C-alpha cells in the first residue's frame, strides 16, 4: 500500500477515522445495541514513524482502540471462585467484564470474561450454576468451569459455547495449584485453551461506549458518587470507592481491600449495579433471573446515573437505558456488573 504524502495528510486522515469510529459507537440507539464484531478501518494506519501499516479497531468488550488482527480470537469466560480461601484470584484485573452473582449459603461467585488481555492462567475455577448459560451465551467462544450438578452442566452444554470442564478434562487444560487449598485450587491454562480454539470468532460488542465521561450530559441527571456499597447477603457485601487520580473504581469485600494475585486492588472503569430477582426453583441453589428487566445504576468517572436494564433472550446482550430514554453509555475500559438481589440493598455516597 502506498504511503500518504506529508504528516499533515496523515493527521487529517487519522482524525477523520477516529471521529467516524466514535460516531459509530456513541450513536447506537437503545433499541438497537451494537452487536457486530469490530472491523478494520478503511485504510491501515501507520504506528508511530513506522512505514508498516496496521488496521485499528475497537476491543469489543472494552470499547478501547486495539489492533484489529489481535482481536480476532474468541473470549474465554470462566466460573471463578470467591470463597475466602480462593482469594486472591488469578488475573482478575485483566478481565474485560465480570459478573458477580449470588450462590447458595449467601456467598457469591464470578462469571468472568477475558478477551482483549488474555493471561496465561486463570482461576480458581469452580462449578456452574443455573443462571450462567444466560450470562455467558451472548459472548460466544469458550466457557470454563469445574463441573456442577448434572442438570446445570447439561444446560450449559446445550449452549453454542465450547465447554471446558475440569471434571471431564483428560487433555491437561486444568491443573491444581499446590499452594492453594482444595477445592479452591483448580487453574485453567488459558493460553492453551485459546490456542486450541483460536478459529472461533471474537465476541460481539455487548454495550454502548462513549468518551471518558459519558454521563456528563445533564440529561442523565448523574449524581456525583464517591463510593458504592452493595449487599448480597450477611456474608457478602462488596463496596467500591472512586479513585479520581487513576480514574477507576477500587473494590473492597466485607470491609477489606480486594486484591488480585499480583497484589493490586481489584478495579473497574465501569461499575454497573443491577437489581435482580432470584428464582428458587432449584431448592437451595439460587438462580439469578437474567432474562427480563429491572432497575440499574451505571457508575462511571465518579458519577452515577439511574435507569433500567433489559435482556430479551438468553442469547441477547443486556441493554441499559437511562430514565430519560437514552442509552446509558460506558467509558472505554473494563466493566464489573454486580447482580444484587432485590432482597439485598444498594447505597451511593456523594
């Protein structure tokens, strides 16, 4: 491909392409969320002073700029343990999206999704629950878990996702970490899992992304927020504090900083708090009701806006709509989604 003549021409082309990409992402309506995988820009852009062109797109689960070719692989979702003996979790700060859900005994577990930043290992991996097919299906790709009740495993295996199951694995994808107590010790070789499934397509875009302060428009009536507290049960009550210097929310659990295996406090650019109903048809195992609608708060850049979440089917993405009818837009970056039962509580401090 021939190079453009002059730095001014290159800058004009880059600015035009960035503006077009931003309009594409921000201009999505609530009724028509972005679900297409990212595509290359019309013309490849040189990186720095290099004459070698590379196509730029957006990481579908973060909304951040990325090398298009590097995004052409599936996501890996995994059921991650949140028992005290499972902490610190492996590579939790490298996730694109994390859902926290209620499980039996008032405890919580995570369904975490990695795509734009794939670590070598993830874990500890635990068993599946009845709401997980509804959460994981829209991402496609791979789902990893340790096992579970036969009916729940069958539900997940009925989805289009590639199922990697520790209890059924004889290929060496899973191992037990000697330094961790069982059953909180199952680790997935994520690099190898990705290599074996590299031909699968990348995940569709799930949410609408805007600028770094997407709730600044007065129409959202976003309130200044310094901290967010969520109560799942007497056993689990996470909280988040806004770190303006780093432009992230910092996570605590039961009053103590929540750290990952690298020793860093767990953080998120976007914090979404969904109020959800619980279906008790499976006895002591709660099922978070994901297909339906409910109340939501989106917290970004030290602001919180109220609205409604809606999910029309298992395979459909979750749509966030502000009280004024506009799409609730996220900032480019990772996202944590707290699925707080209606029996729990949510509080926001200014």
